[in-house]
C-alpha cells in the first residue's frame, strides 16, 4: 500500500518503498576529523516499519523496532541496521496488518466470532522492543516498557533470544531508561500488578558484571531493593524514566494512571493500551526517595502540583537536600505529538495544535529537603534557587519548582555527572514541533540556553555525550547526533560540546530514519 504524504522524516523515511535494513556495514564519508579518542559502538533504537501490506500503525511509537549501530573506530565510521525479528514483528508481517496490539494501535476487528475467541483467551502482549538498549555485562538487549527484552548480537545486530525478566524480578511494566552507577550496577524501576494484593513500584538492581559473565548468573543475582505501594490499589502510575542521586533513587508517581482492569478487557472492547491511560488533572504528583544502599524508603513523601513527565534530566544530593530536574508538561501532549495523523501534518499546521503554554515542555527543578523535623516555613536552605518546600498537616512536604529552560526534551548529560551536581545538559530541542528541530546546550546554573545548533531541513536525534579521556571540565567532550536531512542525505554529526563548533560530519549512503533512544559502548 502507498504510505501517506508526510511532512516529518519520522514518516517520510519509513515509506514502504524505502530500504531501512543494512546488514552489511555502510562506510561513512567524513567531512572534518573524528577525534582519535572517540572509539566505540553507538546503538540506537526506534521504529523501522510503520506500514504493513494492508494497514499502517496509528502511532509512530508502534512501528516495528529497527536496531541501528554506528561503529566508530580509528577516525572512521560505519552504519548497520537490522529489524528486531521478534514474535510481534513476525506475526504482523505475515498477516500484513497489526495482529498483536501495540501501545497506540489496536488489532483489526474480527467480528463477533473473533470477539468470542478473544474472550476465551489471554490477551497477547507485544515484544516489540523499540525504545532503548540495555547492557547487562557484555550482553546487549533491545528493550521496551514490558518484562520482555530481546537479546541482540552486538556485532551483527542479529536478533537472539527473548528473555522474560518476570522470571527473576517483580516486573509487569519497566522504565525504559535504566541507569548505571559509577560501579557499573544497573538500576531501574518496575511496576508489579497485584503484588501481595496491591500494585507496587519496585527498585531493581542488576549487579555489575565483568565481560564473559553468563547472563543467567547476572539475572539470578539481580534483586528488588524496595517496593512502594501505588496510590491506587489496582493501577500504577505510568513511568518511562527515573532519576538517581548518589544516595537515592527517585520515583515520581504522576497523575497519569494505567487502568489495569480496563487494559485486561482492551482486546474485547477493540481498544489499544493508550486508551487505558487516564489523566487525573486534579491529583497531586507524589515523589518518593529510596536509599540505594539500604533499600529503605525515605519516611517523607513529597508532593507537587499535577505534572506529566516522560524524561528525567538528573538528580543530586546537596547537603540535606535532593535536587531533582525533570522535563515536565501540564498536559499529556508529548505522546500525541507522535500519532501518524499528526506527523502527516505540515509543520505550521502541527505547530498550531501545540502552541499553548500547557503543551510546552519545561525543564523544571524541585528541591527536596531531607529533614524529618516537624518545622514550619520554607525548608529549602539552598541558595541560587526559588524552589520552596513546606510541611503539610499530614506530614508530607509540598514543593514548588522553578523553570530551568523551555522547549527542551530527551535531555542527556555527561554520564560522569550522573547523580552529581552538574552544570550542563544537552537536548534535541523544540518548542512546538516534536523534539529534534535543534540541538541545545543548557546551563542549569544560569538557567539559560548557552549554545544551539540548527540547520534548515535537518532533524537531530537525541544526542549522546562522549567525554574526552582525562577531561577535567564537565563539557570537555563530543556531542553526537544522528541527523535526518530532508534531501535524503543523513549524517552523523559531532559537535565540540563546549562551543558547539562542528568537529565532523559523516555522511552515509543509507536511509537512516529518526530514532528514539540508545547507548554508547566504548571500545574496550
């Protein structure tokens, strides 16, 4: 079938007639010079197939996963991509339509007999791992937000075994942004449904592992450090990411609830999973802290006005406070920006829909005082912030925030500053369009954008910061982004993270669609 005419490269690069798989490495043509110390594999994940023989998915996030790898070594770069050959991909491809429901796309109606059949069977959940990558030891996985992850060959990107993490840990839903501490331990939060009669949020830890450690050893040694009761007995808050300071893991319970009873019958009512997410606009957001060493939940719960957050920036300990930076919305517009219908609009038409202040993402700071004393007044004792925190009658602490920047999503930092006091983050910015219309550097101390890269007709992916060996300054390194060009000439962009001067531009004779997230694995 013909794909719809689209203004955004999220769809134009995924036209059914275009090749997206490059099993044989495509060598890049370098303009400039790749620094000799940038060596490794940059794995990126995102939708690769949005059109089947008989129908298209309804949401870009529902496209079948395409694993990509930029291999950078000795001043050269190559590109490889392979579709993640999971169960959902095989079944949907064979049928020529969506037969395994995705987050924003339901299965085609099969009439009365089909509904009767569905009523007698357990709904089938997708293993379409298209959001990010996870490294456990030297084992590479494509991941989504469920308990199913897909092992990938790190060299060829061949699809390997499907692993069910629920066999080892309490997981029904898992954050798709795991975090790695300085020792190499991997942390994530999960939701477990009806865990001892109640839905819970669990802090998970996968131990650091040396190369060659068997996967079974790593998984068997993983543990749930803490379980927090959901505010709703049956249903959890949606969570896509989280933050960690050196001492604490931070979980934000948003008023964006996944209605589990509704999800259980979604296949009978011809609904997709996004239809089962309910926004509670009058419900406060709750923030929980968990001590990563002891697994003990901090005694105080922090409250703030309702907010929607997909991506955390960072958190750090500052005296008797935890500073938490988030990219926040007042409405749940981030998800809607990526429907196929909206991505088919012209940019000016798209911008009209998302022109209100409520639809604009704002990177926001909260300061969480750790004092357990029952004192009154503003508990925030830090300078250079207008954030406040006051104890409520019930013992919770109500917090107000300050805005660090506007129009910055999918932020990344120098990973050496994860959980530490930091100064800069980098973002594929955009005020009204989907993130990617520019690359921005934000100074969180000055609360302003200090550098920007933008080029007409170009769409930049979420960047990655690669630190220069031996660097003593936070922004001493290279910022990399995969850039889609409207002329069909994609390139890998390398900027000096200090001043955003262009260091190298590597062109590939390949169709490289926009991606979602990924990880950089330095060469050993």
